[in-house]
C-alpha cells in the first residue's frame, strides 16, 4: 500500500502511474471498503497519512481538515467548542466488517450522511471547498473557506460521493453548527409500516422541527439500545434544541401523535445512543456476509417495495429519513432483479448492494444501472479528471475500462 505523507508526494505517485497507465485503488483508511464494485487495480493509494486539522475558527463555524484526519479527532475538537457536524457521518465499520479509524476524506468520498440528512441536507451540502490530485498528477483547489465564497462549488459537489473515481481528496473545508443543547425522542408503538409512514409525514407537517424520523419494525426494534424501546414496532421522532424549546415542542408533538399510537419519550442519553445506532445500521452489524441493500426512494412508496419483496424473499428492513432510506438485509439470495424491478415499478429510486459474499458480488452490479445518456455523461466527466482511467476502474460500473 502506498501512503504518501504530503500532497506533493501523492501528486508524484499519481503522475508516475498516469505515465505508465497503471491503475490505482484510491482509499482512505478502508473502513468503508466494499462500497461499489471491486476496483480493477492491484496497487492501493491511501490518504491515511495526510492527517490533521489545518484550520478551525469556531467563531466562523468553518473547519479545514486533511483527508486522512479521523472523524473522532474532528468530533473531539468540535465538542470542545459546543459545535458538531450537522450531517452526522455514519460509522460503517460494523456493517462492512472493517476496522481502523473512519476519516473525513472517506466520509466525503462516499457522501456519508446520517439521520438528519432529510432536514439538514447531505454531507455534500455542508462542504465549502476541497483540494485533490487529478489524473494528471495536478493539485486542484475548488471552493473556499468562507460560506460567502461559492467559487467552484459545483466541483466540490461533484467530488463528494465520487468514491475516488475523479481524484485523490487531500483536504476538505466544511461548515459546522452549534451542537444541540438537548434532545428527546418521541416513540410511537405498534404501527404497521404503512401507518408509520403517514404518522411521520404528519409529524413533519407540524411546526415542531423534527430532526430525525425513522420506523423500526418489530423484527429490529429489540436490537436498538439494548431492547429498551417499548414493545411492538417503534416509530421514532427526534427533537433537538434548547431545553425549554424541546419541552414545548415535545408536548405538542406527543399530543398530535397520540392520535396514531401510544406515545413514550426517551431522554437525551437514550436519544443520542438510539440515533447513533440508526445511523450506523446497528441491527445489521452482525458479523455476517448476508446481503445488505441501501435503498433510497420516495417515502410513500418504500414500504410497498418491502411488502412486495416479503412475498418472495427473506428480507428484514428498517426505515430512516422519514421512510425514504431503507436498509434491507436479505436472508440468503440478494434478489437483485426482483428488487430493482420493484423500484422501477414504484416510480424509481436507487439501490446499492453494500455487502454480500464475494462470489455473489462478482455477479451483481453494486450500483443502480444508469441510463445510456447518464453513463455517457459520467464517462466524459471521468475522462476530463482522469484521462488514463487509473482511478478505481470498475468501482462505479462493473466491467468499466481498465
């Protein structure tokens, strides 16, 4: 594995590989290894040693960190000043069976966004600037360090979630926000999936600023916070803010949700732990290779997809983002064709196979197949950034160029 200590060293390595046409597997610390198809590259180039917080002024609520900086180091620095990352980057080590320290570069490369995404936006919406090395071995800077500077912002968004197929991220600049002073979770018990979706939609229509909305069917409910959630399926709604505000909004939300199901309230400690486990897909961090799908689609249709799959396949599932994000663990067969046909029949969405035995993954595209037009556009973009096609070939599209 190649682990350059400086940005210039990384650029030199990439230039040499571009000249020889030798593919590189770009990665951070590898905790999200397995996202996408297996890269067709033997040499791994890691940004792990490009580490450290380069700039942080709490008054400006902006931080700049090198790509290999551990998320834990960033969270600790922010906590000292009562601040946090609103995009709540998940920790995927449990479900992916990996080890090491998740890094900010890896989070950006995968656009890793937690439960607050449906109200606060994805990670890419909080990025202000990036530095990266392109396929020519050139250092590129896009965006800026202050929120009013929008120069290059589209390029920043393009790099986020590109899984290292456009360049090696070396530094990122992002917004931070004050950490909530208090948080509670309103728990509705015993709702079927369809009614739970209606309840979450009703909660979002109220002026109470729900910052997390998830539905945990009975099959997974007991795997959260040591089984402390009330009996039956749990539909959970999070409120955050100043203590007095949370109290008033909690009373209003509890009264409204009482029309759907019995209501209980979790305190701040239980709330913090519950939403951390929802973000990290805790029920399926089971040490197995059973196929795991991440599906995003309209909240009004997602429960129908799960209900349809249960007629023909062994599937366990729970919902985040007000029902728009579904985590599905299959008992055996990934049922890829049935799943993707179901998504198309329900108006579209995106299914990503994150985990499965290696032999199974070799036969199923991890990413949702793209249309011919989008594929052509993606290839043109890649050709601009990486004309020799040396960055993570095959990772986004099986059978891609080498």
